[in-house]
C-alpha cells in the first residue's frame, strides 16, 4: 500500500533519499507551523466614533504596531472622509454625525453594523459611548477590549457645560455603568498606571499602555541650541481647563519678549474669543492644527513646551502625551506642579513645574529658560535621554502585543 500523495510529494521535493517516516515528520511539522502562524495572526478591528482616523494613539501607535507584527488590522471611524488603506491598516468610514447628540445617539449603531460586517476575532473600542456595543459583540462570541484613554467619571466632574449637581450625578452613574459593562469584557487597556489601578481594584484584567512618543518621530539627534528662537510652544487641544487663559495672560508678563506658538484647535468658541481679547494675545502666533512634520519644526525652534493643565480631578493623575513629546524633541517642559508631573519633570531634570493658576509663575519659567540657555539645553538633553530609556512607544508596544497574544 502506497503512502498518501502529500508525503510522496514531500519525498520527491526533498530528494527521495530518506525513509518514509522522515518525510512524514517534515510534513507534519510544516503543517503545525502553518496552523501556529494562523493562530498568531489575528483579525483585529479598532473602533472609534469620536477620534480622528490618524489619531496618534489609536492609528499611529496601536493599529500600526499590530499591523507591522503580522495581524490583519482594520479601523472603523466616523468622520465622513471615506475608506482607505494606510500603514497596512484598512480604514472604514461609517459617516460623520451632525453634532454631538446625533453622534452619541446614532454613530454607535453604524459602528456596530460595520464591526459585524468585518467579522473580526478581536474588537478594540476607544470611546465610552461605544461600551453598549461591546456587550453585543461579546454575545456573538467575540473578544472585546476597551481602551480607557481617560478616567471618565473624574472627567465628567470637570465638564464646564454641566452644573455641579449634574456633574456629580453623571459621574457616579457612569462609574456604576462602567464597572458593570467592563467586567464583561476580555480586557481593559489603560492609558495611565492610575487608570490601570482603578480597574485592577475592581478585579478586572487590565494593562497600562502609556501614550509615550514614537522614538525618532519628533526628536532631533543633535540639538543645536544656537538655532532656537525666543519662543515657547503649546501643542494639542486648546480649552479653558487646559490652562489657555493663564498661559495667554503669562505672555503679557514675560520680560524676555518670547512669543507663544499655539498649535491646535480651540474646543470652546467663547474661550477663544476671551483669550483673543487679552493683552497677552499680541504675543501669540495662532498656527491652528498642524501635521506631525510641521509640529516637529515648531518644536525644533522652541526653548520650552507648555503643559499647564488646571488642577482638576482628571488632570492630577494624567500623563499628557504632549509632555513626553516635548521631552522627545529635546524641549524643556513647563508643567503644572502636580505630584506625578513633578516626579517626571523634576525627577528627570527636564523642565520646570509651576502653579498653573498663576500667570506670573508661568512667565517667570519662560524668562528663566530664555535667560539661561545652557541650563535649558541641559534640560532638553535630559528629557531626550529619559524618553529613549523609558518613556517611549517601543516599551509600551510590547505590553500591547503581549496582551493580544494572551487573548
């Protein structure tokens, strides 16, 4: 009785000079390797109805990393800009919404329909408003991860458009809902150790994947302080709770003549109008939203990067991405004097911490960096070294990959 055709083919390819069990073993090993490869390569879909399709954390870091390691990755967005493939990630657009209420009411349903159509192995959600569809995906036997970018119950306590009673009630109601839904999911990815510890205390599976910068994206290998200009920068979303009013007021008080390079979009028209009428606005260059290459150019010219968020519950234990991006680019940080932020900034001797409610203190920090270029350059180098050693995406990427491998 002859051997099965597949073994005869293997024997023919390999020369036919070994006993049959040898070729049988080779075939079985190759088959196992093939099956193992299929097991490692998962079909993964990230879901967002709020964030930009090129969001730094979602697209540039998480989706791109998973794709580069052999997974089949899709990203469902709701921005009305159409479908495309970028960095090996298939981006699927379910259409934009007309206003916040319409987005909250209708976008999750559109995201869910597309998610089911893609029929992936793992779904990774990035918005609290998508939590209801997480339970529906679980009922269909899918693995579901929730990415907690913020501590939402604390964030609700800081919403300027809610009164005090509404903030308290919504915060406690969402905390209960979050505990109920997230307890049914496969894992939580937390953007900070503080958020991780919150979910771990609830008995949930959680890993912190910090929003640290990509090495080399914004950094300059050889800093040349002689080309720096007399200017500081702020990069990111612009709003009242992020301290924009105090920063603009500080620009009126600086004695060194420094200008503020303001990169980003205002989230509140009333706040934009208010700071635009301030005397310090004459020292501000409003640059609007810039792509990453342009952001790198702004950072290369700046003698300091400002991240003076106000002392609100959701800020005290946060780790703003912009802080680490400034450090990565070799730019000294002017940061709020929260305990965690002092530990990072002053602990690594890469900047100055100030009272974010005191424009005079912010102005003094700017004046110091301009008047002491040798010390400022030293701080810039220290920040780069800290990012290269610890605060970089390469470290966090491994945590993400290990989580997916365990799922």
